[in-house]
DNA sequence: CACCTATTTGGCAATATCGCCAAATAGGTG
DNA sequence: CACCTATTTGGCGATATTGCCAAATAGGTG
C-alpha cells in the first residue's frame, strides 16, 4: 500500500480531535446527553474560552454539532459509533492482546 | 459524569498516538503485515530517524510491538480492533449521520 | 578488527497546541 | 437602551510536536 499523504491527513485530523483528555471527556459526556457550554465548563473546571475552543475543534472535525437556544449553545454528538472504539482503547490500556480482536 | 483528569489523560494518549498521518498509515499497513523500519521508511519517504520516532510513539502507546531479527527491527500491530474504528472515521468524513451508528 | 547496513538517540529550528485573559458578540430582561 | 449572562474570538506565553541532521549503537560479514 502506498502512502497517500492527503488521505491520511484528513483521517488523522478527525482522530487528533479525539486525542485530548478534555475533548475525549466531552465526547463521552455528549454520548449520554446534549450539554451547553456552561455545563461542560463547570464539569472540567477550565476557562470557558478554553472549553469553547475545544468544542470548536470537535465541531470542525464533524464529531459534534451545535444548536443555539436563547443565549445558550448546546452541543450534540453526531457520531455514536465512536463509542465502539473506546472498548479497544481499554484493551490497549490493559495490555490485553487477547481481547483486542473483539473489543468492538 | 465527573471529569477524572487522569483517566482521560491515559486514554487520550493512546488516541493521540493514532492522530498523525504517518502513524495512521503505519497502523493500517501493519494490519496487513509486519514491516521493518526500512520498508516503512521507503513507503512514506521521510528520514529513517523520523520514522523510528513515530514507531516509538506507537510502541509506547501499546499499539505495536517490535521484534529484532538480525540487524532489522520488525513492527507488528498488537490491536487489530483499532481497524473497526476506521469505518466510523470514514462515516464522519462523509458527513453521513445515518451510518455513524453502525459503522463498527 | 574494519566496514557496512539498520536502527535509535540527541539536539535543533519551525510549527502547532494549550489555557488564560481581555475584548467582542449575541440574546434576554427590565 | 442599560445591563446581565452565555459564548466566541484574538492574542500571548508556555509547552509539545515534527522532521531533519549528526552521532551513537548494534548486528553481520570479510
């Protein structure tokens, strides 16, 4: 297989969006229910501007959508299939080669 | 759900290892067959030291293992379940909310 | 041992990421 | 409109990532 730079840059950008502790938490939390920026800000304890920028990264990656209601903005997960991947991450963490084949 | 910093830092580290075009390519290529550093270097066209460092990131994340044979080092994927995740990434790329639920 | 190939490590410059603050924007209320 | 809350944007300093080069390490061969 040849290395198609553009192909992998596109895909890495989406995965990179998931590769930050705060953004990973947002994905898992939004999988449970939609949340506004102020709620997510309180949960992680960072500055709201920081939270807003993290959500912007997820949005630009196509992983979440935003919905403005009144003066609040609610974010929703667009891609529940991502959750299936987290089981595999657990298997990697446990260094458990036996389960890495069917953790999905 | 509360934000457990340590929990998400651990998991983000593994995902971050996947979030680079070259490393993503290595994962897909190693899913097909094991490869030595020199083969991977030729495929991507970067300096061998750069390739070695990328492989080191994947190894530290627990995603690949290395096996030295003679003066060559072969890398193997430890976590085939990661491949299941790529289907979801495609769905995100296609902006296809309908398929994001069962792309796994 | 001298020499060659394969790989890793150290270091550096360029660039990207992160989190904060301050300011701008937008909606709601009196 | 004045004012308050929620959110985003711009910018800055600190830190991390990336890819190259040079040097170090390790195995194979004569």
